[in-house]
């Protein structure tokens, strides 16, 4: 699941898309032009999908949903798909970290200083640690351990 904001007509806020694996390939399944990006908007979309799946006699109970870290999307997913694992998208995580690097004025250091680049890349790698070890991994980075 993802939202795109730059390409929508001015009276819409986002193009929300849902992709699904079909025969081992990721394909676009749903496109929604949305006037909002709040829990109510996502709830309306999810309820419409659940209702349509019931009419078609399709079991709409995904094991995992991968999405960005939008604050309204994750609780909406959990509310409508309580048995589904919600996983953050690594691409969006990396975008957020690099955006923060820019906000902190570290872009030049990231490009020119290898130790800074290494630390930031190690921070990105914490996404692959088992959840119980993430705090330890971040603490080691803060302490200067490489």
C-alpha cells in the first residue's frame, strides 16, 4: 500500500494504491483517488474492499501488509485487518532517514566523510535486526561502536 501525492488533480490529496502478489508477481490491484489521508478515508476504502470481497466470496485476510509509515494508515489497517502483520516499507524508512539527515544539516558530511556515511548506513541496517535487538543495535551506534 502506498500513496502518491504529486500526480493527483488539485482537488484530490493522494492516489492511494494497493498491490498484490498474483502468480508470484506483484501487480497493482486497487487505485483510489482520495480527498483525505486520515483513518476515516482509509477505513472507507478498506470497508468497500471487504464488502466487495464478501460479494465475490473472496477471503480478504492478508498475512502481511507492507506500507509506508503514515500515522493514519497503520491504525486503519490494524482496525480492519486485526490478524494481519503490518510491516513498514524499507524504501520509505530509508527515505525518512535520509530526509532527517538533510534536516540535521548532515548531507555534506554524509557525502564526504566515510565514518558518517558508515554510521548512517548502519542505522539503516537496524531495520533487519530482530525486534528484541533493535534498541541494543541503536545503543551501540550511539556509543560509537562499529
